[in-house]
């Protein structure tokens, strides 16, 4: 957990996103989820409590407190959360990245990798690898540490 505390713990504000629509199309995201992802400018917060990572995603713009997603998970532990659908997920720390394995019920599974770039921005890289071969499809959201 030390490496996680030194790299991503804190609050991060949205800067920009790249290639989100092609990624959402590749994973066959429903229109509601696509619209929410394409229009949101989220604020992410990471904390560590003992052996658990506490993750909070606050959509922006939002005035509805029920749209804030927050959960706690240990490395290697599988949890299920309900957003617009049930999503099983598991975190691991690999090669300096926090990797979130996602298994949604109605979309194709993929991963999200959190790491810092050379500008100390948090990168949230979504990755889908087609099971029948072909090229990976990725999307990236960049965040800056909130002041």
C-alpha cells in the first residue's frame, strides 16, 4: 500500500479525455452509459485505510448525491458494485500501476490502469482486449492533483 499512497492517494480533477467514444463502442456500452461517460468531468479521490483502497468518483456536473460512487477494496479482493449495472472488480498493483479488472454484466470486460505520467498527472487508461484477437482498444482520461 506504500506505493499506492505515494503515487495516487489524493483528490484528482479532470483535465481531458482521449478516444472514449471508440472504447465505449468496442465494449458495447449502452447509450445511457456512453452519454454519462462522454459528458462527465469527474473528480476522483483515492485513500488508503489499512489494507483497503477507498475509491470515490464524483461525476461533474452533478447535483444528485446518489450519483457519487464510492467503494472500498483490498488488493486481490473481488467485489461487486451496482452502478447502472452490476460490475465485479478486482484491484492489483502491477509494474507501478493500480490495475482494476472490470467484469460488467452487460458490457465486455476490460481493465482500467491508474498511473502517473511525466507531468505528475494521473492517467486513467481504459483497455479492452478483444477475445477473438485484434488490436486493443484504449481510452485515456487525464487528471491533475486538486489544490
